[in-house]
C-alpha cells in the first residue's frame, strides 16, 4: 500500500518537495478522505453498536406497518440532508429563537416529513448504545431500509458520518434541485455534489414511490406538456386534484402506475410523457438530454441495471460528507 502511495506521489509535483515518507502518506490519505468520504467504513459500529443496522431496520419496519408513507419520506430526507453541507443531519435541526435551520427552506417547508420516526429510532439507539450513532448515519441506514421494505435493492451502507453543528437555510434553497429546474440546472446541481448525470437519472428513480403536492406539479400539468404528454383521462384527474389556483397541498402519486412499489415503472412513465414533475420529464424530453435519454430507456427495459446503478449512486450520495466534522447528537433536533 505504502509503495503504491509513493509511486503516485512521485508522479506528481509533490515529489519535488521530498516530504518525509510518513508525512506524505498521511497527507495523501487526508486528501482522499476530504474529497470523497472514503473514511466511512462498513464496520464503523462493529464494536460500539453492533446491532445498529438491526435496530434501524426493525424500527423502520414497525413505523411502516402503521404508515407506509414513511418509506418515501425517509428516503427523501436523506437526499435533502446530503445536498446541504453533506450528509450531516443538518436537515434535522429545529429552528430556535437564535438559530434558523433548513426545515423552513422552500424545498423542505410542508414537504419533508418523518421527523417523528427519526426521533423514535434515535431514542432506541440512545438506549442501546448512548452517544454513539450519529443522526446522519441513522438517516443513511433508514433510507436503505425504506427502499428494501418497498421492494427495492439492498446495499451496504458505509458509516461514520458526524452530525453538524450548523445548518444552512440558504444552501437548502439553492442546492436542492427544484421541480421546475431545467435539465442543465439539474445536472449542475448534482455535479456540484460530485454526482454524475448517470447518478442523477438513477437517483431520480426514487420517484417510483411517494407523492408530490399540487404546488410541485401545477406548472407541469398546465404547462407545455399538457397536450403532448398526458393522456386525457390522467390529465383530467390531475387537474381535479390540482386546480389552476388553490389546493396547493393536495397530493398525488409520483408514479401513478405502481405508486407503492420500488420498481422501474417510473422510467416507462417518462417514455410515455407521464412524468409528474417537470424535472422528471426533462430526463427524457429535454432537447439537451443526450446524456440522460438513453439511460431512461435502459432503466425502463432492465430493472436489474436500474437497481445496480441506484444502489451505487445511493452510496455515492451518502459519501457527500461535511468536511468540518461534528459530533454525535444526543437528540437529532438539537446540537449537544
Ligand atoms: C432530480 C432532482 C429532484 C427533484 C427536482 C426532486 C423534487 C421532488 C419534489 C418536488 C417532490 C415532491 C415534494 C412535494 O411536493 O412536497 C419530490 C418527492 C420525492 N423525492 Fe424527489 N427530487 C429529485 C431527486 C430526488 C432524489 C435524488 C431522491 C432520493 C434519493 C428523491 C426522493 C424523493 C421521494 C422519495 C419523494 C416522495 C416524498 C414523499 O412521498 O413524502 N428525489 N421530489
């Protein structure tokens, strides 16, 4: 390993400075850690909280048996966490008189749910292994269980994230993709998190479950696509749920074909012009979609390929870490 590191370094300008061998090794490893979250490991809690995965899984199972909507809610919460300052539990922090968190930012307000479930999982973890498991890791594990419990793929979740001692209302408004973003903006927002267009198309497949509010899809159903992409019946139903004005919080399924099953039907919907959000349909219908159209077709045909790319992309999204480190919060809603 060390020889390999030395070889890499000797190929770079760093060799000129002839750093002491131990220092170069540490320096090189530090760069790897900071840039891609590789310090996360699969066995991070093997000694300190060996049952962490089982605990989160059983809590998710029980939460979902009383409310199946928990699955899409927690999957989305992990995404919104990772896109603001990295996956650091910042989305979970409550506002106080002196602190403004992310919960009231545009993409989250009235739209992110499931904080009670997070509290429940956290209190179980605190009673089993106090002060050990971060809220950010809890979210990453819960997102994986959410997907499995509705028929999606399994992946191993690298762990070891820390909870932030800050949040960013501003970044929640600027960094999280919006339903009316065009394809280039969507690609740019993912690239900013070091996620590729392939990651983006695969991760958008999350919209195979869950719901959107009228305010998120109104522009789509009364916009350019209305004549070409929605069949009359479906469109009429959507307009009933979501009139031109009012009823902003009425909801409908993102994937009208198999709304509670994690499958590849979402991509078939896009190929028929029936993506609910503008951002969904952009992946297939944008004239700039040369990187994305082929992927939509492939995932529509091959659910195993979708599952593989989705799992890989979830790990990569989970690797977007907050370089400033942090703590393990006792209560996910407040800093220690
Ligand atoms: C490509 C960019 C994306 C955009 C523009 C986007 C936008 C949205 C919007 C507007 C909603 C409906 C929210 C509401 O109306 O209250 C939604 C729901 C959802 N999103 Fe995305 N999203 C994107 C990517 C993702 C990713 C990467 C994931 C997960 C990895 C994800 C998971 C979900 C889930 C599961 C729901 C349903 C939530 C529920 O039922 O409560 N989305 N998304």
